């Protein structure tokens, strides 16, 4: 029982104080900006922001599943390319061993890309 | 290690053979590649690449389990002709995924580090999620894939949290370091460590479909294409138990924090599996529940953790997967092709194809644990070493469970031998199919006659 009490005062009370401060800060700032800030509603301001273009139609329309495939493939290859950066930074230190390892990585990677191409995953209209 | 590299190259090769339309040579290339990997793994004595990091350790049990995995996978591949029509377009994808998944299985039974254990489980599971859903037009297959994926991801969360807690308590992922810490602390391990071990066991018991975590198994086994179900109920189960027994035996020589847990798990798994299996009408679901029950028997060996646990689980897993291969092979040959799933579809098989019926009967008797089959010795060794270490209660429950299991295995045998068949479809079974059915039956009886020979592998 004593141990719990000690643990409570030692670890939990500072945590609870911090939690209260954090929550208090968030609510205070949001409420303050709501009440103190000026409000001027114009048609242009209330419109959803679409990179400067006027929004057309509803955002919730079905669109082709091919976009998902393209997006997934993009993410996949993009993430793999990130591995090239640390290699490029440490190019001299890693030397030939690093070069061969990276070459293997890129070969596998290219094999995958070639497979995707051959499989017709990037063919847009069929 | 060389076996893993061979298999990786084989997987990529299979994908490429597929897109360049060499579909005829697909199966021979796979079987050749698996043979090469088998030989490389069986003769692997020095750990060339992984030794210094202690990431993967190919010791004798790892080699035995790995060779078993490759052998059974080859058996599954031999069953594919005639059973992959649903996926003719995506055949090489499923084949490639199966090989990649096998790599994960081999990592799971040879890990020396918790990171490689996690990596192995993920490499095994992620292709499986896709394979389960590979019957793309079938709603049940999609449902199964979704269910398996969501629950599998959840279980992986438990596993990872467990690994994180073990790391937090011991400061290492390395099995040797963890074991050393356990020895020096002599039971005074921190509670984090015990919680971590428990969570890790939960994650692994999900993979082997042990009882409170088994709810995905029947639906997934039922919904997946039967060839994938065969793979899951054999290879995935062996890999899961290989990982479990390696964890309980390899890392912590004398720790019983998980005693209570595995005790409850084993009893629940056996009882639920067997009793629910008696009520099933669909063969696939019945085999799914029976595979849950078999997981329960193998959990006894995990619970009564002795030096013999490794070899006992190996023999049991070997016997069980041989019988499973035969049963799924027969089921695919005579019922699954015609979209039949009921036990009635086995009616009168002994008249139409007596040899196959006898093989199926031997496989069922082996699953039930009747002597001169491998299944008998699988059960015998597990029960005997449990009694040696004074675990009487669990053995009694297991024996009662075996009696229950006899009921639904005999139901199938009665259907085959004593009932009149109604459908007169003339079965044309591919030669490779026969090869698997007869080969596995022969091996099954051979192990039943000379069970000691398997012990020498360890």
C-alpha cells in the first residue's frame, strides 16, 4: 500500500498536473480565439479551399479503383527510393561493399517495377 | 540462410515465368527449387551469414522443422494441378506468394532474435492474407481474407507489444542475452517481462489458432480456396508451433510464468475443437475444427516443457500434416471440384475408388491416433513425456478428447465404406495427386512402424 502511495505522489501527481495544464491551454486558446477574434463572413471565405480553383460538384463521388493502385505503387516505389539518400550521404564510407549491396537492392527493385509494368498494372484504359 | 536465398530467388523466378507465359514449366521449376532448398537446408552446418549476429540459427531442430516445412509445401504444390482453375489468371501470383510465405515460415522456426521472429511471422502472414482472398469473385473468400487480415493485424499488435515489453525488461532482442538475464535473476524477473512473454504467447497462439483466439480459423479455412486451406492447416501450423516451442525451450530454460496460461489454453483448445467438430456438416469446417483440436494436443507438449518437447512436437506435426495433406487431397479430388462440401459427398467412395478410400481412412485413423499410424506415436510421445513430468490431469482430458474425436473421424469412414453414393461423377484424378495421396500414406505408416528414426534428426 505504501509503495502505491509513494508511486502515486512521485509519478502520478506531476503527470496529472501536466495533463490539466495541457488540456486547459488547448481549451483556453480555442475559446479565446472564438470569442475575441473578429468575424467577417464573406462568400469567398466560406468556400472550401481547393488550391485556388473554384470547387465544382460534390467531393463524395465514386472514382476509378485504378487511382488506388497507382497511389499504392507510387507510395511503394517512393518509399524505396528514400533508402538511396542515406546511401548517397555515406557513399564514401560504405565503399564497394555498400555499392554492391545497393546495386542488389536496385536490381530487386527494378525487377518489381518491371513486373508491375508487364502485369499491366499501369495500363490506364482497357 | 542459403535455403532462404534460394527460395527468394525461386519466388521471383516464378512470378517472372508467369508473366512471360511459361506456365507449363511452372510446377517443375518450383519442385526443383524446393528440392534444392531442402538439400541446402538439410546439409547446412555452418551459419555463414547470420552467425555473427545470432539473428537466424540453423541448429538441428531448426533444420528438421525447416525441411518438414519445405517437404509439406512441395506436397501442397503437387496438389495444385486441377485445383487452381479458379485462379488460372493469377496462378503464378499465388504460387509466388506461397513460396514467399514459406520463407517466413523458415525464419519463424530458426530465429535467434525476437526481431527475426517478428519478421518471419509477418513474411508468413502478409502473403497469406492475399492468398486467402485469391478467389476474387467469391464473396466468402473475400470475407475470409478481410477477417483474417483484421484479426491477424490485431494479433501482431499483441506480439509486438510483448516484444517491446521484453526488450524494456531485458534491454535486448537477442535470445541468448534474454536467457542469460533469466538465469541470473533466478525468478526475480520484473512483471513487465512476464506480461511481455504472455503477450508474445498470445500473438503466437493466434497464429496456431489456439482456443480463445481461434474464432477466425473456421471461417477463414472455409472461405479460402481449398489449396490455400491445405497450406494454412499444415505449413502455417508447423511454423507456428516451431516458433512456440523454440520460444519456450530455447530462451528460458527454467521459467514457468506461462504454465497456467498454456494449461488453460491447451485444455480449451482441445475441448472446443473436438466438441464443435462433432457438429459440423461441411468437411472443410470439420477439418478446421479438427486442426484446432490438434493444436490443443501439441500445446500439451508446450505446457509440459521438457527436453523432449521439440522432438515430440516435430513428430506430431509431421504426422498431422501428412494426414491433413491426404484428407485435403482426397477432398479436393472428389468433392471440392464439384462444389460439394458436405460429408455426404464422401458416400460410397470405397466402391468408386477403393485405394483412395483406404488412404483417406488411414489418414483419418492417424488423426484419431490409432496404432501403426504416425498419429498414434505423435500422441503417444506427447502424452508419455507429460506423464513422466507428472502432468496427469491434462493427459486424462486429452485422452477423453481423443475419444470424442474418434466420433467425427469415424463418421467420415462410415460414409466412405458403408453408405451408398448418389453422385456418379467419374473422378479423374491427376497423377501428381495420386502421388501425394499414396506417398503421404506410405510415409505415415512408415513413421508408424519406425518412429525412432525421426528422433535421430535431433
